[in-house]
């Protein structure tokens, strides 16, 4: 089954946050999540969406939609990953793609 999936590397960036110390009110930065790199297999793209009600101050009512990649890590776990975190490691054979598709890819 995995021979039909595209191999990829997932690079999840470090997440930090700023906070103010209680003693002297100095602004500092701490790491919330460490950067991660995983080898895996790309399954498909998925669209997620949810509705916001606008009752929270500073928000607008409406629908929020985002694109995620479904990636299976080498340990067998499946994750939703931001598209910019995915790097495909296989080579694309441009001879297998119709001419119109090749033109769009090269442009």
C-alpha cells in the first residue's frame, strides 16, 4: 500500500510565546512546542471548515476554511499537517503528465 503513496518530510516549526514576568514585568519568550521533523507518506488533501458565531469580542461571524495534508508518519500515526510544512521527496516523471499539466507546473 505505501508504495502507492508519495514519500515526504514534515517540518513543523518551533512555536514560541511572549510573556511578562511577575517580579519586574520584563517581556520574555518561551518555547511552547519544539520544532519537529518527521519522515512520512502523504495520503491526500483535506479541507476543514467551521462556523464562528461572532459573539466573542473582536471576532466576525462567518465560516473559516483551511487546507490540510493527511500524512502518515513512519511510526504509523496519522496527522493533519499544514501544506507549507510538507516537502515531497519523490521525483515526478513529467513524461507521464499531459502537456497542459506540464506547462502549468513549469509556469
